[in-house]
């Protein structure tokens, strides 16, 4: 995951939004990071050290001159042994102290003593945020290299409206991810990925679908995110857990998937891992079709769905620099894929054999080859988990 092994020193100051720190701790840990929390005295009024300790599974620090802590870990090492210090929520008060180098408790002492990068998520009343003192302090912090996330505009706990709301925990997580992604192979790139099956409705209760689980596409989204990309995942119905830090758009039908893809463009890279239904029923019945005795005709008429991969590959405006298709085949795997890459007009084709005996469709493992449009350099990847295959495909694309 993107925050894998990242150590976040979380300073919680005393704002009404302090409770949101609990959600953020959960998200950071879910993304593979660890959290050591430090609370200001006033933060205790809003959230208990017990909840913070329980969620972070770490000791919570709050007293500067606690000798036991000094013996265990002095405030200097506490301020340094992390990959980033995040102040969330950051009140006007702690921001002012940070801007002016005031160190009068453990959190502010850590912030003055540290050589780690620092990120703040301000949270306060709109008037306090707009006050020239706060704005001057923010400018000082920015000039000092402090990263700032939010605040958002919206309703405040005090009943007013405006800027000052704490950024959502998931947006703070994304900001952390973006920070740690800098310098990665797909940093600054927008990657669009389709995943899962499509469901083509027959009537209000029935549809045509297929066995795609979405696993490979979701794994690609996570791998692209971990490679530093901004990712848009457009997914048909799937039970997979939505990847954090990825913009996910849920659709049902191929027509909706095409519309979502068009909306999400421009992208630098588009990867079409979805198992799109080739056909939809010619005439959707808006009433449930009854089982009528005596009617022999059990035939449904179909019309072809739009080919999203082909459409995108042949765009004249906004065509992604690299378009990748998937070819799930059960026979003559490579020959079919080579023909397909020409027919679709894409740059790369990831080919797999989805014969039932391979267990690939819906399974956790995959075995693929990557071919390019010149049919040179067929790269055969070893059978591996879909997550590992995704990492290798993303690495291959990144190196292109
Ligand atoms: O033609 P076939 O379905 O085998 O092609 C597979 C590739 O084309 C996959 O990348 C799939 O996501 C894409 N595709 C598409 N729109 C369709 C059918 C397939 O994007 N209607």
C-alpha cells in the first residue's frame, strides 16, 4: 500500500474536529502506515487518549516533562523518528505557535525540534481562518516548507458557513499519499482503469453479465496509485473493497462505462481491464417479463455494445499516450491477442488464458503475457497473485 511502512507522528490539537483524527488513524493504518499520536492539553477535551491509543495501537504522548517518557524516548527522538509530522486538526493557536517558534508544551516542542517534513490540516471558525493574523501565519508556515491540506468550505460546528472546516480524513490520507509518491515512476500521471463485469439489463430484475470479479482491475488501480499516479477506476458491479486514494466511479452497463471513461479523460494512460459485455438486449422491458404459458418464443434479441477500448484507442482528441487492452482467451491465446491489438488500435495487450482449468477468472492468481502493437518483445510474466501481476504491469507501462 501507498503508506506502507510510513511512520506518521500525529499531533492532535484541541478543535471540535479532533474526533476525526480517529478515522484518519484507521485509514492510515489500513493503508499500511503506523501512527504515534501526541495530544495537546486541550485535545483531551475533545477526544480521549484511550481511543487514540486503541486505534493507533501505540502509546499516546502528551506531557513534555514526563521522565519515564524521556527515558524511553526523549522528545528529540520522538520528533525525528518518523517520516512526517501531521498536525490534525491544527487550530489557529497551534499554527500561530508553529509560525513563531513557540515551544511551550510537548507538541510544539516536537514541531520546533524536528527535521521531518510537516503537514498541517487547519480547522477553525471561518473568522479565525480569515483573520489577518492567521493568514500571515499560514504564509510563514508555507514559506517554511510546511505542507497544508484544506481547510474546506462548509458548515461549521458553530453554525457559521465558510472556509475553516477540517479537510476530510480521506483527503488528508490522499495528501499524505501524494507526498510519499513524489519521485515515483507514475508521479503526476493520470491513469484511467476499467474493471469488473458490466450488467446489461433485460428487465427490472434480470441482466446479462459475466464471471469477472474485478480483482485484476482493482489491483491495477492500487498498483498505479502506489506508483504515484492519480487514478480513476471505473468499475462494473464487483464485491472488491474499493481502493483508498483512488477516484472510483461505479457503473452498471457498457454504455455507462463508455460515458464515464469519456468524462474522466484526459488521461496519460488508460487500462481496460473490464470484462465488458459484448451485447445488450435490443429492447429493454421496463416491466418484468412474465413466464407465459404457451409462448414458444424464448428468444432475446441483442445489439452490440460500444467497444470502449477501440473507441478510446481511436480518439483523435484526448487519446491517452498509452492505451492498454486485455485479452481473455480460451484458445489460440497469443494469435488471437495479436489480431486483437490491431483490430482495437491499442498500444499494449495483456493476454491471459481464462480456460476454466486455469482458475484465473474470479481467482486470486493470474498468468499473463504483455504484447505491444509491433508484436515484438512478448513479455511472459510468471504466474503470480493478481496484486503482484498488477505491480509488474504498472512497472512495464511506467518504464515505457
Ligand atoms: O473484444 P474483447 O472483448 O475480447 O476485448 C477485450 C478488451 O477490450 C478488454 O480490454 C476490454 O476491457 C475491452 N472491451 C471494451 N469494450 C467492449 C468490449 C471489450 O473496452 N465493449
